[in-house]
């Protein structure tokens, strides 16, 4: 008999490891009474039943058979799915402490390795999140000072749009630069001009990573990280993209360290360095250089891509429905006029505009599965027991597209957020920023940006699509971790 080749031996070893891992996983979960779910196959789990391009739709379909709480296997990883507003609220809000851990998302944690704000857990997460919230508030989040920064940035954006002179353009980088500059003013204490080559390069890296994470490649990496790490594909761009962004932040951080005045902190980085110095003798301190870089990166990414993508999607939708754009502009003219800048105080008098922004967020369901949670201990939930550490996916789309709360949930209709008398209608089902302990740190900032940027642009410009509005496709290009709008170009014409 001929000896086995090296490649064959390695393949057998890998398969054995995966099978043993699967067996261990299944045994480790026997101590809990997991919810029902489709039977998994060895190694690949339920991969054959999941459509990575429309993952939230696939998971919603499975809930029709297995109920609002059910179990899936992403490869060998067991996850519990929460479908519907009631299940999500019960877990994330009513029992938020038990569901407060961050679940496994390999493509997001491949560089972070449990550090920073978004993907950390335990005491590290509590310390860093509390510090970030306090610092963001100290530098104006939710206050008049940050409102003025957004208003100023909106004027920079207007100048860039005027320079297009009515010619077709892709709005991606304009909106990325605008939203990024707002968070940059807080974390870096500076404003970048829109043609800064280094700044544009970082924007391009973030945009590319956002697309990759949302693609089937990203989903495959999350399900089979060990296997996909040796398979060529665009998912391999995530690590170099993140490292280059970290280098950009490190360069800014070094400048801050050299000019730091502990008595006059200028921004988030200065405050973090001051905290590091205060705890330099504490060996257990979470305020390290690595956490500085990754916490800043988390704020930078979250403060750039999610808001700019929502705006980009919103302007695509308004091109498809010009009659809604006109109604928003009529309300802007009536409440704000053409001569002064819109401000947050106007929002209470602009229910239709507020409803349009909420409806954009509801319809697109930007992060359909939320960022995964996990249970911090063995957790009885309804008639089941979810073992400690189990990853939990709350399907936010199932609340945002609830047909009882929002009639015709797949249609764009601002009436979903309006009462019969035209006043704004709030809804507990509106949770685009997730809910509970892990709700987005920058929710307040994002809400301000969406209102001020959208109203400022529509106050000054009319959107002009390059095709018949009826032909505009507003279904997402990619729908898995995030929903990405289809690429488009448009013209803006002065009003």
C-alpha cells in the first residue's frame, strides 16, 4: 500500500478536527434544552438551508415552521434565533442583563480579538462602553454643541454638491466624508477636507469592508472561519483594510500624545490617554493602547458607514418617490424657509419629514440581524434553556417589518409613522439601532445627523434621477449582515 501524501493527511486531520469540534459542541449544549430547529448536517450545519444574499428573509421563513425562538447551526456554531418584536423585547430589554454578551462574529473580530467597544465582553466592555458614552456626551452628543458641528459640516457638504454643477455623480464618498467628519471632530478633534488623499483612502477602505462584510463571502467566513481563512476571496481584504485604518488612527494618536494637555482634553483620544495615565499602575486596567486604537476605530466606523449608508439609501428612495420629496420640501419651506439652517428644534414641527426618515430606516433595516448577542449564563427562556455563551441573533427586520404594526411592511410609506391627524406616531417596534444593553452607542448622534443632513440638502437641492423613477430598484444589493443599496448616480439641481 502506498503511503498517504502530505495533502491527504492534512485533509484527514482537518476533517477529524471539525467532526470532533461538532461532537463537542453538540455535547456541550445537551445541558440546555435548546429550542427546536432544522436538523443540522455534520460540519456544515444548516448552511444548505440558508441563502446568504437574503439571510433575514430566510430566517423569517424558518420561523414560520419553528416559531419565534429556534436553533440553527452556522457550521458547527450553535445559534439561537429570536424572531418577532415580542421575543426580541423579552430578551434584549426585559432580560437585558442575561443577553448582554457579544456573540461570535468571526469576520468582525478577526482583528479586534475581543478588544474595543463593539466586540468586547464582560468588565472590559462595561468599562469601555461607559467611558465612550460619557466622553461622547461631554463632547456634545445630544447637545447644542454637536448640533452646531453637524450644521457646519452640512454647509461643507453643500459646497461639494454645488461643485457638481448639476452633473451626474455618485453620492457615496460625499456622504461618507460628511458623516465621518462629524465623528472625527469628536475622536480626533479635527475636520478633514473632502479631497484629502489620506482621508479619502480611509473612506474607501471602510466602504470596501462594509460591502465585503455584507456579502456572501462575509457570511461564509462567519460560518466557516477556519476553512475560509485558506480559501481565496474578497473576505481576505478585511484584515489589511482594518490594519491600514488602525495605522491611520495610530498616527493621529501619536500626534495627540506629543501635544497632550491633561487639563484641557481636546477629544476622545486625549481623554483616553488621560485615563490611561490615571490607571498606569493598575495591571487590570482596560485602558491600553490597543483598546485606544480599537475603541477609536469602532466609533470611527460606526459613526461613518451606518449613517452615510442610511442617507444614501434614503436619497435613492426619494428619487423613486418624487412626490414624497416634494412634500418634505414643502414642509421645510413652511417651517424653516430657505434663508436659515435647519436645526433640531424644527423636527417637532416637521412630522412628515420625521416620518420619512423613520420610514427609510424601517424599510431598509440596515443591520437586519443586529450584531449578535450571547447569553452570559445558562438562561431559561420561555420553555427552553439556552446554555451560557450561546450566540443569539435577534432578527430586527422581523420587528421593523411586522405586518400588524406596519401595514404593507415591504412598501415605503411614511404613513406608518403618522397619526390620522398628521402628527408623528411613535412605535416600540422601531429598533434600527437594536435595543437593550447593547443598543448603538451613537444612536443620538445618528438621529441628529440624519435629520440635519437630509433637511439641509433638500432645502437647497432637488434630486434628479438619471432614469425613470418607476425603474429605480430599491431592494438591497446585499442583504446579510447589512443591507446595502444598489450603486447609483444622480444629479442635484438648485431649487
